[in-house]
C-alpha cells in the first residue's frame, strides 16, 4: 500500500507490524532509510517512530538523546511543532511533547503559547496541578475559551477518584482569583467550581463580590439562593436573599428576595428539631402580613400568603381567619397553578376542622384542573387518603392504583404503600 500510494500512514502501520513481530533491526533499518530520503514533515514523524522502536528494544538512553536532538533540529514552524507533538503524545512521549511545546512558546515569531495543548498533555500524565495551571493561563490569554476550559476542568473532576484533582483545582482557582481580582471570568469559574463541590457559601460570597464590583449579578445570586435552599443550606440562602433586600428596595429582584427569604426561614424552622414558640409564629405571621401589604397580593406573593394561612390555622388556632384569607385570594386574577395551591391549603384546613366534604370537594377540583401536573397528583393522593380514613376503601384503592404510575416518585411510592396496606387488610 505504501509503495503504491506513498501515504505515510501505511508506512507507519507497516513499521508497527515489524515492532509487534519484534523485528526491531528491520524496523530501524526501514525508518532510517525513510528519514534519509524524505524531506516532508513525515520525516519528523518517522523519527518519533524510530524512538519508539528504541523504547521497545529497551534502549532508553538512545531514546532520550535522539528525541532531544529531534526537538532541537525541528524547523521553527507551528504546523510542524503541532504534528510532531501529536506524534510524540500518540507514542506516550508526553514529557518530550511538553519540551517541544515549551520551546515553541518561547519562539517569538511563532506567536503561540500552546497552553491548551500543554494542559491536555499534563492531564494525560496525571499532573493535574500543571494541567489546571495551563488551562487557567489559556483562559487568561483568550477569554473566548471559557466554555472549553470549563468543559476540560469538568472532565478532570469527573475522574477524580481520590480528591487530589479537587484540592489542586481549588487552590489554583483561589490563588488565581486573588492575583487577578478584577478578572470576572476567573471569578465565575470559581463560582462554577464551588457549585460542583457543593460549597454554596463560597459560591454566594463570590457572586456577592462580583455584584459589588459590576452591579449585574442579582439574577445569579437569586439562582444560587434557590440551589442552596434545595440542598438544605438555609443560612446560605438567607444570606443571599438578605444581600438583595438590603441592596435596594427598588431592585428588580427585591420582591423575589423578600418572598424567598420568608419561605426559607419557614422551611428552616420546620426542619429544625427544637420546639418553636407560639410567639415566634405570631411574629412571623405579622411579618408576612406586612410583606403582603408592601408587595401586594399577586402571583409572586401567593407562596408566603399560603404560609401565613397555615400558621393562622395550625399554629395560632385562627382557622376562620385563614379560610377568609385564602378565599379572598382566590377571587384575584392569579395563575391556575397558584389557585390550585390556595385550594390545596384551604382543603387541608377544612380537613383539620373535620369538614370532610368541603375538603374532598376542593381536592377534587384541584385534581380535575391540574390533572397531569404534580400538584394534581398530590390532590388525588390526599383525596384517596381522606377516603381511606373515612372508610371508603374501594374508592381509595381504585385511585391509589392509578397513582402508582404517577410521574412524581414520591407520590407514586406513597400511593403504592397505602394501596398495599388496604389490599393486605381487605385480603384483595
């Protein structure tokens, strides 16, 4: 094939066959002949192949001298450097590829730093410190490569089996951001890294610092607050919301921050194991009332209005006031989902008051209006529970059997558990 087409790939494969057959002398002879008669870039590739033959022939001293001479003799051409470096890497001569990249980056006329290539080579060598260093240097040299650098760092983290990569990356990012505090991309990369490590406090602190500098990170702070809340990091979420609340009452995200902080503080109290006084609930209910007066009763404030109704009914024994509050809100022009949330809470309160038929009517309304939504499945399950408690086992079982295939795993699991309880006791 090589004789017919003069394609170097065929010659390289032929030499590999000779190496696998352990006919090293013949492989060396063929390569030396090729090198002597070729004047293209293939000549340099063949020299790398020859060094590989020396490796297989256990002649490591000759390899080192030969490759260093090759690197020294290469023409100062970026294309040649790239091709030979790729060949070196393909033969596991990574350290010599690094030497070549270093030499190339020092040549002023070449005007190329090889950071990305060096980073990938160091990554293959498991030298994660040098790999991270070069990725960050590339980001500094060309900010347009932010997404590429982030993807490469993410790949390194994915294969971090012992935590060594994480430590190296954290130290490198902290050091670099301290050296270049005005570099927004480095700061964003540190936020991204903190989120990968679930260090939500670091991420929030960094975003707040960025917002103080650039005044354009309010949405990102809200986003981080939600993530922290979803992961049970309530104090960090509260800190994020607090920053936005104190920043400006005229800010675009001020209402969302007020509502978010109230929701998180209520979740935090419910999640705590210690008892909470009636006085605390009373003060919290008054606070929500003031917030609703300030912001108005609209779609954004429905979640805290629901919390207020829950406190009134279940903590302060003012269920009539809670029912009135929810019924008034239902007359407003709000989304179908928020109307469903209000009806769900109203049904819960009616059930608490033992007004069973009012409760089941409301659960049924939510089920019908939000049939394929999670809140519709929840309403159907609560209705089934209610029917179970009043002794309508067949009705409850028929609904639960349908809910076992609900999209929400939590509802599906609860439905399966209750249906098994009913079936076992009825001997179905």
